[in-house]
C-alpha cells in the first residue's frame, strides 16, 4: 500500500491551536508534551489506522477516536484509501460528541 498522508480539517486546526495555546500557558512543567503526544498519536494512526475506537452516531461511518492519555484529549479521525483526515480534538471533560 502507498504511504498515507494526514489532512487536518480547518475546524480541527483551530481546536488544536487553541488546545496548544492553553497547554503552553497552563502546563509550564511540560510545555512540549502537547506537541509530542499529538505527533506520536498521528504517527501511530498513520501506521495503524484501525487502532482508534469506532464512533457511532455521526455522518462519517468510518470515524474513530484515539485517547491521548497524558493530555486527556480525544483525537477524532477518519481513514480513507490514501489519507488520514483529522476531524476534531476535544478534551475528555467535554460531554458531547463533536460534530463530525
């Protein structure tokens, strides 16, 4: 299979940027942890797209989420034949499923 690539949709880019800003402002003992864990999660998804839990109740039947334990965020994504689409990033304290 050809190498997949990652596409981060606009709303997910905004969520990631906001979470990164919050993390850097409020987690001064581990300011790079956010980027390290997000990069690690994306690499893992590229290599093993099936690793995330399937998400029901969305318009995207292939949607999955991966728990970023140290950060306490969910990374939502969808695999296609040639790409991984990053759909959303939400903190686990958020009770509702993001619009996917």
